[in-house]
């Protein structure tokens, strides 16, 4: 089981150090769970330092598709890698909606992450309007297909299904709703990679995951872990989710 924390725009370097120093002391209680955190880029150095080699993956929340050049304000995938990151989120719904990221950019970022040695975590998911008009499968698989246009299938990849209406709303998808889309994603990956190799690509669920709903969601056949926003900001709640 994977438990990944997406901090979004929260915490400064001091708060980051305090969080990881506390978490590292409690790691013994979490055996069997793979932990990953996506702090703001400006906190990654502090995170790396306070992890002191603990087995927790670190990743960026976003990056550009070029490693250097005249791109004011952007983050280089290669620099994330050089700073000790192993992963990077790509195409989070907040990037798509607030920052107008297109599928074309997302596809380029997936490639750039893989080229830099990072495992991209492609985030996909439908809005409430799309779900209510019966377009969930079409939207999720469409984003998957377009986002993976330039992927190297031989390199590591994670996928996160995060229905937009469940993100930060407290309105979690039912285990059945999540499982249905996860099974569709798994079928898509099986077609691309073959059933056996497809298993190395984990499919995470995200959207209002909390200690109280993680066990039931996590028991679904095609849910391999969670991408957690709000509840990843507190050590106790991330431990609660991991233990569930
Ligand atoms: P949430 O966010 O857990 O606060 O709903 C999830 C995410 O955006 O990754």
C-alpha cells in the first residue's frame, strides 16, 4: 500500500523539518506501507535534510518540461532529481483548472520527468458536472491516454485517480465509485503493458481521504494506495491512514 501526501501550498521549511522529524520517529509503526511526500518545491531541501535517509520518497508537486533556460518561475525536473526527489506529480486537477495546464503540456512533463530519472504521478479525474452527465470514464481515460502520449512504458510511472468533486470537499468517492474507475484504468494499463507488467504501475485514489475512510477504500481490488491532501499535513492523520 502506498500513502502519498500532497501538501499543496502549505508549510515553510521550519514546519517541514518539524513534521519529518516527528514522522521519522514513528516509522516503526508503519511497516509495509510505502510513504511519499510532495512538499512545495521551496521546502524540498529542508525535507531531505530532516528525513536523514529514512525510507520515504520525496517528490515535486509540479515541474516544467524543460530542464533549464529562460522560463521564469518554473521548476526543473532535473533539479528536483538532483535535490533528492524520486517522484513528481503531473497534471493535478488544481494545475489543470487554476493554471490552465493542457493535456499536451502534461504529456511533455511526463516525458521530461522520466528523462530526468523521476517517476511521474499522472493525476486524472472528472468534475462533478462531467460525472453527473455520465462522462466519468470518457474523461478519466481520455486524460490518461493524452497524458501518456509520450510516456516511456519501460520506465516507472504512477497514476492517481482524483475526482475533482472529492478534492478538498470532504465528499469522498464511495469505494464502489472509486473501484469502478480504478478497474477501467487498470484495463487501460493492461492493454498497453500486458497484465503482468501493468501491475508495477500503482493506481492511487485521491480526494478527501481520511483515517476514517481509508480502510474501506483501501480494501478495493484495484486501489493500490492514496494521494492525500489536507490529511497529509498532520503526522497523526497520515499515520492513521497508513495504519488503516
Ligand atoms: P484532499 O486533496 O485529500 O485534501 O481532498 C487530495 C489531492 O488534491 O491530492
